[in-house]
């Protein structure tokens, strides 16, 4: 059974940094691209970033480009999101999501439970 | 960037009354790479439909997807009480991935 466990969220001030983690199980991690999707309180879903199965290709939404870095450790079946220069508008629940393919153009078939990031002074 | 517009924003129906949700794209969705998710309060989204019309594993056959190009529809033939939730469409054919703003299906 596929399982994704998100962690690392918290409360921090504008300009701060945070690293989110997502531990995967139940599938061969390196065979699938992974993603981060966020949802501001009471709002809709927004794609944040994607990474290919090997980690060699990464993609970002314009809203986070240059501030966030996605990475993965295939030896630990873990996905990361390093978030720097955080802003109030980054406040959201962050979900990791598995795609059904090793590459980018694929849908999200499983999601983590989410981790809440709150940016406030 | 492809903009997805969902309608209506809220749909009020009685259980068993057919639900039709619309998702319109600002330009053609490549390969009809469009999915539908269901989200209940406090939960992560759940995949219902991929490639516009294929049901995901374990999804009841009362859920069906249709459409192509720029116009897509999610139909719930006889909604059960557990189906009342928020539904999102998303395209994965073009970069960046984009989502619709959601349709809330509520009990009348």
C-alpha cells in the first residue's frame, strides 16, 4: 500500500527558512516523479514543484522560483522542499504527491496528509 | 498558463440527484490530460478520474468523466451522502500544472 508522510511544517516569521520532508513507502520510489502542492487556508490547490524520478529534472511554479528547492534522496525514499525567504502568502498546507510516471507530465495518484506552514510576524 | 474555470461554484443537490460539474480550459488541454480530485474537509485530495475519462482504482462507477479539448465534465450519477465534498479539476498536459478553483457539492 502506498503511503506518504509529510512533516516539517511550523510557524515562522517572514524571511525565515524551513525544510519539509515526505517519507514514501509501498512503491519503488526512484521510479516515480514527485511533487509538492499547497493549499492556502480555505482556498484551492496550487502546484508548487516537481522532480523527476532520478532527481535530474526539477520544475517550479513562478511564485516560488528562486526561493524554494525541491530534492529527493532515493536511498531514503524521501522527498524534500527547502523553503527560503518565506512570505505571508506562502502560508498553506503543503502536500507531497506521487505521480504515476517517472517523468513530469503525469497525474498525482497518491497524496500525503499535508503539513501546515504558517508565515506570520 | 492554462486557466481552468469550474462551474458552478456550489451545487446543492439531494442524495441520488444527478450531479454535473464543469471544467473549462482557456486553451486546449494536451492529450486530454485532465484529472478530477475529490477533497473532504481536513483531508488530502483523492484521485477520481484521469485522462479525462478513466476511473482511478477503487472509484465507484457512479463517477464518470467526459470531454475533450477545452470542455470537461464530471458526472456523479446518484450521489451518496459521502460524495458531498469539493471537487477540483487539474490539467497535466502543459507546464505549469494548473487547477480549477473547485466546485463544492453540498446537500440540499
